């Protein structure tokens, strides 16, 4: 299917953009969503737009370090007939002048983690993010800064377009705000019981199959998809995939219904954070011209992880949420065969406890070949991207994927399954023409993954070919500058749709 282009902006003007998200780098991160919401605003700011960010103030966020101040403004949000106060705090996105608003509420956000502990999700996540979403229109009223467009992200903020088009539809201050809804991962939708309609103070008319109703309950992401003026997801391939039952977690029909307003925009990488030439987490910096430095990082990485450095033995890195999505069961299936190959395997991840156990089990079985770091550690992640020779992403599905893009920049060759953003960015290496930037496999089975690993390990033996492959990757440019221009076009499309509706 031909790629549909967003129309060019009609006129160059400063757009007032509010990005609402549950996580933003460097304040709080569990995955790629935070990378996007931390980098996109800066790129939009560089284009001259008035962009601001809003997120919850979690306990983990260091108020002193980031100079977060109380604005003195308060919003009162009613949920389930109880009033909850949101204090509006303010800081800036480090390395920029982008204002960041934080919603502070002890009951909902003063907790050890963001969404879940290893034992499971917080039981009241639906209330927590309903509260956060309901704060946004009220915060805008209190602050007196009215955005042209709100960019909502994932299920946590799916209710914002719903509130704007129902409760605030006739509010003079808010009624012209357009909304863009970005889907970073359709597997997490925010499903709740139908009583949440009353709890939110929403009208029962929208409890129908075309709007908020979803198999007898409600679905926050469906709300975002149905009520936003435009929708996008984070790669073109994933945009097509989520319109099919195989990938959509039951939202394919809803998405097909909004096909003409659905766009795919590939994420970028923040090269001020992810660049081996300047990376402050590395013991040695390197560039394509000083690629020897990478070997030094590899030696230090192995030392840090308690493995011995062995010349000519490739290190495969994996940095990932440990979740079914990531194809980790494929790895479990082939681990014994994989361990017969001449390689070492460095894992960094946290998530489902069964995967914690799985990697500990294999580490105990192959202590000289496997390092299992079961934790979240940003610095170590940087060193794995840099110090590994290959990077593994055998995902069942992958909306965009950042790990493979980061790896390319660090001269670490990705081995990926051809799905979502992985398919859009990684091209299988062609030995004859020396083209391509990684190794890919298609099948939804472990043995295709094993074959790809074996080909990579064999190719690694030929240093000249391997260097060509590394350079192919390091030359690529997935910067946010390009992606930000597309987001501006998306916001234009949102405002255009909103104008049509209001006309
Ligand atoms: P997802 O959003 O599904 O988790 P992405 O590939 O889009 O996957 O983004 C994952 C991001 O989170 C990357 O920046 C990756 O380096 C980081 N990350 C994942 N797990 C860890 C971890 N245990 N420690 C440090 N960083 C991690």
C-alpha cells in the first residue's frame, strides 16, 4: 500500500503545542514513550514552536535537581464523587527552554514506581490516569495558556480528547483546541469497568460501541482514537499492522474506521544523548573513524558484567523491558543451541518475573558466556549499546523500537524480527552488494531467529565485511529533526479537522 503523505502546512506560524504523557526523559522512563516525549518537544522548539509538556510528578522525580517549583495553581478534580487536588508545578526540559508542567497529587503519584511493581500493576492505574487526564483541561484554564493542539500519548492520556469533546465542548476557552493522539503501543489500552463513565463525570450517551464502550466496559485508548482529531503511530509498518486483528488487540475495526486520519511517523533518536562520540556513560568515546575505541568499551563492559574478554568472540547485547512482546520466549527455546556458538550474551532488563528467573537460570548454567543484569540501569544500557557487537530484538511486535536505532549509531549490528518499526529501519545485509545494516528474520518462530544469529556470528568472522556492516549502520540518520517536521504536519492536519468540525 502506498504511503499516504501528510499535507504541507498551509502557512508557517508558531503553533502552541501541549504534549501530555505519563513518562518523559529524563524525569521518568520505563520505555520508548519517554524517549519520544523527552526529545520531540526539543526538536519542535528548534523549529520555532511554542511547545510545553505535562506529566505527573512521581516520587522518583528529583525536584531539587530539576528545579521544579510550585506555580501555586491548583485544580480540583472530581472522580467517583470525591474531590482530588492537583497542584501544578513547573520546571524545564533539561538542555532546553521547554516548560514542563507537573501534576502533583500524593494519593496517586507519590509511589515507589510509575505503573507497577514486579508483583503486578497498581490496582488503581485507571483512576490515576483518569485523574491526570482530567487535570489537563483544568490546568489550561488555570494557567491561561491555551494550546492550539494537545498531543496525547498512549492509553494514559486517551481520555483527554474525550473530556474536551464532551464536558468542555462548549467551553469558550477550550472548545477550539485540536487533539492528536499518538499510539506508541496498542497492547496497553486502559480497559476499565463501565462505571468509570460516571466516576469521570462523562455523559452516558458515549457509552456505545462507536465511542467509549468496549466489550461491556470502557477503553481509554479507544477513546483517544475515536475522539481525537488525528491519530498517529510510530512507524508506517505498525500503522498497517494495527489495522489487522493479529496486531490490534481488538481495536483494528476502530482504527480502520478512522483510516483517513491515521498516520505513521517513525520516531527519531536524540543524538545529544545517544552518540558514541560524546556519550558520557562510556569509558572511551569513538566515531566511525576511531572505531578501535569500541573494543575498549567492549573490554570494560565485559569486566563490569563479570565476563572474560575473548578476542574474536562476538558479544550479543539485549536491553529490553522483559515482556512477552519482546520475543524472549524465542530466546528461551534456542538458548541451548545458541550457547554452542562461539559468543557471549549480555542482558539488561526488568519486567515479568518469569523472565527474571529464566535469565538467571541460563546465567547460572553458562556463567562464562552469559551476564544477566536484571535491573533498570541507564548507564549500563549505554555501555551495552556501545560495547556489544550485535544487538538482539526478536520482538513479536514492535511499534517503532529504539534499541535498533541506537545500536546502529554505536556500530552494533541489530538482529531483528521483521515487524513494525524494526522492518522499516533494518535491512538484511546483502553479502554481494555489501548493502544493508543488520540481520533480519520473518517467521514467528525461534528457529528463524536462531538462523539469523548464526548468520551474524559467521559474518562476524570476516572483519572487513563486518566493518562495512558497522559503517553502513553508523552512517544512517534517524534524528528528530525530520520526525519533528512530520509532527508539525500532523498538528496542522489536527487543526484542519478541528476547524472543519467547528465550521
Ligand atoms: P519499549 O518502548 O517497548 O520498551 P523501545 O525500544 O521503544 O521499547 O524503547 C526502550 C527504551 O528503554 C530504550 O531507550 C532502551 O534503551 C530503554 N531500556 C529498556 N530497558 C532498560 C533497562 N533495563 N535499563 C535501561 N534502559 C532500558
